[in-house]
């Protein structure tokens, strides 16, 4: 099964428009709360990034590991929100600590793996909207996207990790994947 890129793109657009968000950093907790989600901060085992409790009474909760960095917590909240809005879970869903590694969305896959890819794509789109990035990159005079010194301030502005930003830029075709080498 293929990752539903178009649906995810439209969903993110709607969420950003609802709260009139037009520049980074995208307030992911505010967006989640505006959809009735309670954010629960927990000191979890390092092997756990977060969890989603769909809530049978319409009161979903997203749990996030406070031992992780702020950028990672933001990604986790966005990932769990993606599950909530895209997938139909009746029970608690726990995400392991390494889900960011499975970030790329090109490969079609099945079942749970597809859901993880969709949640990651949703998180990347929400935290790093393509339209925002295009505007910001256009504003840079000389594009040296493999250059940490140029990318770090952008990652900071978006409230994401450098790794997440690089993967996003690669998936959008802004960054050659060979840049990861050496
Ligand atoms: Zn997940």
C-alpha cells in the first residue's frame, strides 16, 4: 500500500489555515490541543518516543517522552497527531525511540509500516511545510545546502533537528542525498 501523500498534504494545509499559521515554528502542541488532544508529558524509557491514546470518549491524549530533546518531542507530538487524524486506533499505540530513522516516504509498504511512514510524513509536512521552506530557501542567496552553517539556523527556526531538516529537504528534492556522505 502506498503512503497517501496527497491526503496528508491537504490535511496539513487545512490545519495550518485553521490557525492562520504562515511561518515557522509551527505550534504543534497548539494545533493538537485545538483538536481536543491532551498532551501528557512523561519520563519514559529511552526506547519509547511517545504514545497515542485515542480515547473512547473523544478525548484523545498524546504522550511524549520528556527525556528527549525539545525538537524530538515536537516531532513526536506531530507524529502521534498524524496517527490520530489518519489512522483508526481503538487502543493505545506506543512508538519506539527509533521511528525517526524510518523517515523516508517514497517506498510503498504495507500495514503498520505504512502507518508509521504516513505519521512521519505528516509530522515532516506539519513541522516543515514545503511552502515555508521554498520561501526561506529562495531568500538564501547562495544555496549551499550541504553546509551545516546554513542549515542549522533553519532547523532552529523550524524547531526541528538538523537530521529531520536534511531528510525533509532531500525528500522535497532540495538536497542531493549524496550530501549525507563524507
Ligand atoms: Zn507511530
